C-alpha cells in the first residue's frame, strides 16, 4: 500500500509541463528562456531521457526549468535521481561444461616419435646431397650469376646524344649588365666586339638624308644608353649602344616599337614633339610604341 502513492505520483516531466501550462507559457517560450532547443524541452516534459546529452545535463536542465517556473527543485531532483539510476544486472555464470575424458593410451607420444623420425630422415637426405653434388650446385650458381649480369648490362640507360640549345634571352650583342645597368662601360676590346655584333640593319638618318619631319624620331642621349627600334613588320631598324652627349635620328614605318635601356638619361622627340618616357619606364628600361 505504501508503494501505490509513489506509483501514482506524476513524473518529473509531467510536473514541469503542468506548471508551464498553468503559467500560460508555450514550449517555445521556455526554450528561449533556458537557451535550449524546442525538442530538448519536449524531451524533458515527456521523460525521453535518451534524447538528451547525459545525466549531468539532464539534472541541470530540470533544475533550471524548475527555477524558471518557481518550483522547488529539491523534490524534483530526488525523484529524477531514482529515475536515472541504472539497475545493476546480475552476473550469470554459465554452468561449466564437463570435458570429455581422453581416450586410453597416449597417442600424443606416438605422434611425437613420428615427427622426430621424419626430421632425422630429412637431415640425412640433406647431408647426402651436400657431399655428393658439390660440383653441380656450384655450376648452377655460376650460371644464374652470369644470367643476372647479362640482364643488368642490357638495362643500363643510354645517355642522350643531343644537348638542347637554349635561346638567347637578351637582344643581339647585349649583355645582362647592359639590360640591368646600361650606363656601365665595357672594356675597349668587349666594346668593339659588341658594336660590331649590334650594327644597325638600316642606316640612321644623317644631315643630308631627306625625310618628312612627321616620320622622324630624334633621340638625345644625356647618359649612355642602349636603343632598339623595330618597324610595323617587326623588322629591326636600329640596335646599338650610344654614348652620352650623342644624338640619333631614325625613321621607319609606324607603328614603331622602342626599347630604351636607360630611359632616365634619354630624351625622345616624335613628329617634332617631346615624348614623356616616365609612364613607359619600369626600373630604368622604357618600352613603348609610336603610332
């Protein structure tokens, strides 16, 4: 009779749900207040403890839920502890099975003797083979070694006979020092060789040559620099290193592609007008097209 009232007592979740409904709160309101999900609140009220993270979190959720509704959390926690306790399962010890009695006699000893006799026979055969056929074994070993050596010689890699030739990375007659720092002065012997290698294909304009002013390019070299000019057919018109204080007049079919090695030391006049090289200069080298 004492267990009947405890069995009729509402569960923890039912008490929480009844208190929430009596205060006119929805499940969503409780979830927002407790920072929980709607499904977690529904699991608390339905007693679905398996859907919740663990016993420690369940106790915290119930305690906070009771405080939110103004309930005394102590009775709920005591009732919750009884629900969450896991019954200790009894250990079932299976009955020991009686093993079959070994048959009379000792067959294991007979089996061991047969193994010993077989091993001795194999050792005797191996000794006979070693003493009676030494020459045959050595010949077989030599034949196998010669076969391996011949295979190794056939698989030796063959070195390539042709070495690829790299294309020049700089204009004809120019050195990396001239591209990076065109104002550098070469020795007399190297300067003569470079001048001969980069001689212009088309002769520059002279005082006696007639050409329209609109087709002329005038270069004034305040510093030593290197100059390359190509016409619209990408034909090389001029390629040479010029000394400081010199001038050069050139003409060709536009558009004309220019490369000036040391742009800060060169002034350019195209069709009688000065051309600003600063927007076309990267580092000290200027690259531009005259149209």
